């Protein structure tokens, strides 16, 4: 009986460890959001995408195995922690792609996500990639502003 209990305990620890460390906590949420977006279920996809981002941004705390990443939303910095810059880059790259499926390449939200991705690149000394994201975001925002001006003129 003791051996059986020990085996069950070891299997449980293994399963918890493999779930916790094999894939980022947010990956399943983004997979689901992407699937919903591809099916044309934009509202559901957006809700799942938001939940995935919230989970990703609140999952880790400062430790020897995490890196701090600052995001700026409306000029206000917020500090989040990831297992590494690659995880932050992966999260935001996927989010930009899924947001494009939901709202189109030129959405304001995609522009804001691109700015967050630019911050990750900047903090990881990938200035060329950071600049490319900033320029793409600016182009979206300028196009959106011009569309608003045209709509107002009509």
C-alpha cells in the first residue's frame, strides 16, 4: 500500500511539474483564441485572448528565474515578469497575429500590442526589431487617424 501511495504521489508531482514548466500558462488560451478567431467568432476570441494575456501577465513574480518586462499603456508603465524574453516575445507576437485575425491588421489594439512588443525588443537590445514594430504601429495609428478624418468629412 505504501508503494502504491508513493507511486501515485510521484506521478502527481510529475504531472504538475510537466504542466507548469513544459508550456507557458497562457499558451492554451491563445490556442483557443486563435481557433475561435479562425472560425469567425470574434467576440469569443477576444474574450479568450484577453483572459490569456491577463493570465500571462499575472502568473510569475520576481525570482532568480524570471526577467522583468515593462509595458507602457497610455504612457503608464506596468511591470510584469516572464521566464525569459523569449516567452514575452512569443506571447506578444502571437497576440498581434490573433488580434489581426479578430479585428484586422489595422486595428488600434494591434498597434498597441506592437508597441508592447517593441518594448520587449528594446529591453532585450533588439533595436532593429523594436524600431520595425514602432514603425508598423505608427503606420496603423496614422491610417486610423486619416480614416477618422475622412469619416468626419463625409
